[in-house]
C-alpha cells in the first residue's frame, strides 16, 4: 500500500482539514463528503477506504460532531454492494446530496458487542415484514431518518432491514453521551415495512451486518488517530509555553520522553488504521476482520495512553472543560467503547487467526 497521498487525496485532506480547523462550521454535505462512497452513476464520487481514512482523520483532529460514519461510510457502501436496484435508486442519490441521516442499529441491551445475539424479530406478513424488538446505544439515533437494523427472520437466520424512523411503531429515546454527542435506544412495536426494505437475502443479514460493522470500525480507528494526533500536538505546544522555575517545562527530559511516547503511540495507531483501510473492502472475511480488529484495539489502547499522558502533562487544567484536552480524551474514550472496546477486539483478532 502506498502511504504517499496523490494529488487528489492531498486536495481532499487539505479541504477537510481546513473545514475541521474552522470547528466544523458549515456542512459536510456542502463539501460533498456524503458522496465520497456513493457510486458515480448515483451522484457520488466513488472513492475508497483510503479517502475515507483521510476524511475521518481530519474530522478527528477537528472534533467535528456532525454525524458521518453511518450515513457517509456504512450506508452507501452497504447499499452499493448489497442493495437492490430499487434501494440504490431510493437512497444513494439522496445520501450523496446530504438529504438523509442513517444510523447503524445492530446491538441490543443484552448483546454487548455480539452481533449474533439478536432478539429483535421480523415476521413475514401480507405487506412485507412485521418487526418487533429494541436496539440500544444507537449513535446519533435520535436524529436519524432511517435505521439499518438486524432482526431474526427465523430461529437460526438473521435479516438486515432499512427502517424509516417515522414508521408507525418506531419510538426513539435519545440521550447525551460522554463526548457531548448523542445516542438513542430505538424500539420497534409491530412495525410493518414492505419487502423492499429487506437488504439482500433474508438469511444473510448477519454476514452483511458484520461487513457494515467493519466499515464503521475502520473509520472510527482513523478518527481516533486524528484525535490523538491533535491532542499530542496541543500537549507539545503546552510543554513549550508553560513555565516552571523560569523555564519551559518542555525542557525537562522526563517530560520530553513522555511526549515522545505519545508520538510513538499515535504512529502505531496510524499504521494499523492504514492497514485496516487497505483490507476493509476485502472479500476475505478473516483477513478483513483481523485488520479491522487490530486497528480498533490499537486505537483504544493508544487513545487511552495518549489521553492519560495529555491530561497529566497539562496538570489540573487538563481535567477542565475549558481546555480542549479533556474533550479529545472524552471522544477517544467514547470511540474505544463504540462497537467493541480494545479487549473485545483483541479477542476477535485471536478468533480470526
């Protein structure tokens, strides 16, 4: 894999970094970023995982809170790869234009991070399917127009469905998360959807949900790298300006060593995020899952280390909301807990060796 950006990739990186430096003022849709993973014949620009990594790292550096992963990465890739012609026509153009918000709702209150632990049920009916169940901790779920959900279509089979949030029987309970973003618990009570809402075959939902999850995990790993990189930069700037005994504390060798360790942690996480981007679209399930789990595990462990070092090196001020340090650490903590923490993905990595 070539780690050197070509001209188009560098322009993309410069554009999104400028957007992020302006604290995300404006819209991701205005930049055309929701079309990044949409095929050209549906109004997108059909780029790949490396471009997604570039965007996510920049959004991480800027702590941009606008929802992107599910709508800009998971949904268009899912529909482009597995969707029917009707679904492609119905969703992809509107996603590219930034007209839809979509949330990935695959986990339940008792499943922890086990995709196969699905109690939501989908039963065939005259109009298509009747769905009953609940999904928990759905990122940005209370602002979503559509949900991507898993549901049991038989005792041993799982289907993947697209369900509109305004469908009768759908109820959404939103709440804030530790990183000043939003999540929701979503309940489906006798929700009736037509047959066109089923993605792919009724018994291949788990396979597709796993594929969706890997796309999202690779994106989150890249976002974590951006957060860590910016947090390390802020910490080094603080060490260079904060004075004690008349000299900058950055001249103390012990603190220089700690800053160097932070840089090393960032580069380790970046290397595995790049490796995940190289494999996330692979049809080799084991290879893809190993690469993604390795990146997510390293993002979690490095994120915790960098956050702790930054907080300590900032002194008591690092714990306050007035400084950016704490906000980056909160986001890194939330990323680690999203769709499986570091320990969980170390276990998954071992399972797919």
